[in-house]
């Protein structure tokens, strides 16, 4: 059995009467939307659900000339991502004219779908609505055959994909698999695991010994000029699983900065600070996000640790990469935390540090501060001037150090700690804080 998954359609008031609402599962669904656009010439579209498919549809409709609004019940777009990484994608949506509503669900449809009502009272005009709020396993055949089902109605299978009924096997989006990282049941409706399972079950049926080793959930989406890729677990999932973890953020070029065309990759790694187990990663960038997440996915599949990321060896020439790849860099940053070379705080912990009286230090060059602004309350001392201006810093307060990406602030942190100061690095530094807390960025004239 490989029945796949079907779109989940919520029981929203007014939805059955709507004549302009579509779901997306297959090519005929796309043809249906295309025909509707040609026949009715819609001007405004609403996409309900800001997951991978929802964002792809939002971009496609925008390219067709429609005014597009995206509605997401979760606090941010791309719920599999952590908020600061998702905000990079939201900014790209808004730069391209997409209206984004998060933390709110559609509560009703009026006028045969022409009006989409949101929980907060906002009413959106819609000539065309795409429902993209997740999928459910297509389990009707399995149910009628008496096959055991599990979580969310998924088909239960063993390590060889055999169901509860002897000699009936199942693969793909409809089955329950093991999350390789947590060793817990989950459902990961993605094309790569489904195709891999198809090959494996064919081998099993042919008499070869194959076992389903689980899945880690590696995915990517393109949103206009950016790509967002992820693998493994996010912070919410780790918290729910009661896992101890730390995060590191690195901003690095996709290839050597002095070679034309380099662009930033924002890369986040989540790991166990005690044994170096890699829990997950997220990357956002114009180019190269796919490569870095594929590498980290391979590391997770191979049970490598964060210290192994430092040792990975990549092809290098200036058009293709850097001598220290972003994957190497997150490995270095993670090991620095594990071995006590650095102590960091996350962007969401800065307000508490402020309240506790921390001294805030920005070591970017003055021209950077004037061009991009500064985080409210930070004193600017460029790193090249720091040794000569140590008397301006308090020894009886914790010093939180920031720069653009976190690299220079790490160097400043090391310098200060060697001089007897208590210093901590703002992980991700200005680049990450500026994405999530724009209201706290002040212009320096």
C-alpha cells in the first residue's frame, strides 16, 4: 500500500458554500486553479497555511499578478522553523508584496468564499483561496482491510514495512515511522523518505534484508529570492521532548567573499551540549542553504557529533565555497560552547540580561553602526580599539558582546575574559536580533 496523504480541510463555517476554495495535492489540482484563474481573472488571493506548500502557492500566485495574503495560525510562517529563522522568510515575503497574518486562524467564509474572516476580526477579500493547512494519511483502504492504525490515523508498520496483516506492506506519507533522533513514532510526509521506503519494501518482498532506520525530516522551500531548509528537530520540539540543548547561529558567505556574487547564509545548529549529538539545523539564504542542510542531514544520519563538523572536508575554490565552510563554522562555535571557550546568550534572553544590569557592548566598526543602526542600549567600541579602551568597561558587571554575526564578538569575549572581565557572546549578534526585534534597533547619526 502506498496511498499517500490527502489535504486536511478544517470544518470552518461557510467553507462548504465557498466556490473559490482549492486544495493542492496533485497536478489536476494545479490545473484546476490554473483554469479558474483563466476563467475568472481573480485579483485577490488568500492562502491559508504558511507551510512549505502554502508559501510556494503564495509566490506562484503573486507571479501571476494577484494580490496575495497569507494566513497562519502558528506564531510565525514556516512552523517547522524557529521564529528567528522564519522571520527571514517573512521579511522576504513582505519585500515582495505579500500580506502576512500570523498567530491567527480563519474563522469563517462569507459570500460564497468572497470574504475570509479571521479570528481577530479582520475580513479579507478573496477571489481565490488556497487551503494549505496540512495533510492526513489516506487510510480508508487500510481501514477497510482491518489494518491497525496509530497516531493521527497513520498506518502502523514494523521495521520491514509489514502492517498488522501478514504479507500486506505499506510505505509513504500514510505510514508511521520512527524519528531517528528521538526514537519515537512520528509522521514525516516527505518525498525523499517515501521514495526510499518504496525501494526498501521492494527489496524486502524480494527476500533481501532491509530495515527502516527511521527519518529525520529534511526539507526545503524557495520563497522568491531566498531558500529555507531544515533538518531534524526545532527548539519547540526539543523543549516538548525535555531535551537539554544549545543553539549556535552563524552568518557566512556561500562562497569566498572576495569572489563576485557571494551572499549570506544564515545557519542555525541545535545540539546536545553534553555529548555533542546533533539535533537539528536550519538555513536561510539566496544560495547554498540546500548544500549545508544536506551535509548536516548526512551527519545526523551517520551519527556524527558537532566536533566531527569541524573535521569535514569540502571541495574548495573561491567560486564554490570558503576555506572554512559554514558547516565547519557551526561546528567550531558549538565546540567552543561545549569546551567552555565561550558562553553565549540567545536573542530572546537579552531583555532579561538588561534587567539584571548587564553592560552591553557592540564591537562593530563605527561605519557599520551608522549604516545599519544599533541594538538599543549598546555602547560601541570597535574591536580594533578595545584593548586601548578597557578602562571604559565595568569589572563588576556582566558584559554582553555583540557584533554583526557573532564572530568578532566571540574574539572580544575571549579578550575580555583573559583580562578578568565576565563576558558573554550574543549568539547570532546584530544580524539575528535585527530580524526579530526591529523595534529595538536605533539609528545612529
